[in-house]
C-alpha cells in the first residue's frame, strides 16, 4: 500500500472519530439535570439522545429524549420528531410540577412556548 493511501485512510478514520466525539460536545447529560435540578432551573441547555415517546393533543406537544443517563420531556411547538430518531435539542429547564418529593422537569425547546 502506498504511503499516500495510508495517510488518506488515517485521515478518514480520524474524521470519523472526531465526528462521533463531537456529538456530545456542548451537551448536558440528562442525568445531571435530573440530579441537580436547582443548578439547571431556568437555564438554557442542550441535550442529545434518542426520542422514545411523542405526544400531541391540541395545544400540548412534547417528546421524550433519553440518553445514557436518563430521560426528559421536551415541550415544543415545532413539528415533533419521529420515535427512534436521535436529536439534539436546546431549551430552558423548567419544573412542570412538584408534589411532595416527586418532581417533573421539562425542557422547553427554543422557539417553543
């Protein structure tokens, strides 16, 4: 194999590695948000993961994003992604409700309500 071919394959492998690594750059793990809700309350964050549920009823639309550390509902007024797709979402962390020691946090997508 010629040296130029080796260099080309090495460069391609490096680009693939960097593309995979960049997916998590600049994102907040969902587990961190759920573990430390006061640190993230009313803060803008970006999460990424797989869409595991979608729900739309009149004015309420949301989807659930799950990463390796947890899952969070994303409230949106944009078109909903398909279940099973990987998404990257930016929004503001809000408390939907709290009853006793139970708390539901949501991410209100940018451009959403």
